[in-house]
C-alpha cells in the first residue's frame, strides 16, 4: 500500500495510489490518519481503507499543477525534525570487500570514518532486545528544509557543492504518550555539500544543513530486505550520470531497528505530536565519480517498490546569505 499527499481544494489530503496514473482521495492528511491509527489501536492500512472517498484524481495532473506534496507533513514545520545517519551501507560486493580489507589494518592507521564503519560492521546488527553500536548521526533541519517532489531544491549562495544522496527515509509520528510510531518509508534525496565535507570531516555538520526531499510515495508495511534502485542526473534532457544503488538491511551494516533505537533513545526526540524524517544513508554518490552539478540539473531517484521516482531540479541562489547580528 502506497500513499501520496496533495493539495486539494485548499486542504492537504492523503491519497491511495491505485494505479500509476490514478490515486484515490482520502478524507484527511497522512498525519491525521496516523494519529487515528494510534488512538484506535488499528493498523494504518485499516484506517486508510476506512477513510477512502469516492473521488479519484489524475496523478500526472497533480504533478503538472504542482499540487504534489511530501507524503507526510506537520502543520507546523518546527514540529518536524529531519535527521539522518551515515556510514551505514556496505555498498556493492567489491566495495564491501575493499572496506573489509581496509578494516584489517592497524587501528591507529584508520581514519575516524573507517573506524566508525568497522564498528557498524561488527556491532550494528544486534540480536533482538540488545543494543548495538550507535551510528554516525546528523541534523538537517526542521520541516522548512523539506521541498516537495517535482519541485526545485535550492542551493544557498555560500554552498561549495550540490550533490544528491539517494536513500531510504523512515517517516514517524510521536504518540501522545511519547511513543515513536513508524508510519512507513519513502525514497529520499538527503542532498549535501560534499566539497565542504571533504575539506574537513568536522565540517560534516555544516554540509548537511541543506534542503532535502522525500517521496513522492509513502510505503506502508514491511520493507524488503534487498532493494535495488537507480540514481540519475539529467542535464538538458539527457542523462549526465546514472548508477544503481542498493539499500535495505541486506545491504547495510546496521539494522533499521538499531538506527531507530539510537535516534529515539533521546527524550527530546519523543515529544508528543512531532513528525520525524530520518534518512538511513547511502553508498552511491555522483560526487564520488567527479560529477559537478549545475543550475537546472534534475535528480531522478527510483526504487520499483516505491512507485514513481523522486525528482527534483536544482536552483542555485546567487545572493549570499546575510547574517548581520543586532544587539539588544
């Protein structure tokens, strides 16, 4: 079962994807449906079925009219927290072999990144009920940093780079008693400034404070252990770069449960009513292949199990951000 969100008659409404060209309108937005499921103790899929209307909308028309929205939102962007984890994926078999070979060198010769990856390989998938190794963690922003599918990703004037990161994103709401509930999963473009990160790893935090996107579809239910998708950059109507990417637990050093535990173990991330968007990491970047993006480039990220691809176009802002501080 897959959901989208759209603007309909001045309201945010969720819709069930019935076929590629058609969606069935539901009577509320995804956040409201999730809260109904929590309060009723019923699966979200049951709530979706009981919330269907008779209205059906043309999927492509929603895109053409720019009415498509992220599949989960909060009415107050300050109550949507966007975060992520890194160094979580094994990558291809060749990359994994190379990483394992490097992990056998003397501990004192390892970079912090390799040491973190090695910790994940050794302890990122604990047995049920046990705590595993905590991953790298970063903050991207609140709901204001999220742009809708099929819209532009802004690149600030101070940025050194504008690169995609094709990932899975977990989408959550926090119940009234502080319990985190996973609503589902979506394709994500975590989008980062890799030149800034490469200059000094301590600038990772700066490199992540950028816009991002996820969707267009929200997958409800169990996630396949192995997922293979495609990440592509289109320039002037032609494919500039394309590469497959692997995700899902079969291709990760950490279990999803371990990543979720180490995020939601903090009390301030279990504030009742909040929405969380948590990116799970990737092993595939165009930046690693020497690609430098330009104004108007389009990112296309697809996973067949998630329906339509996530597509966003780059918009470079020419003015530098001013941050003059006034004294009270």
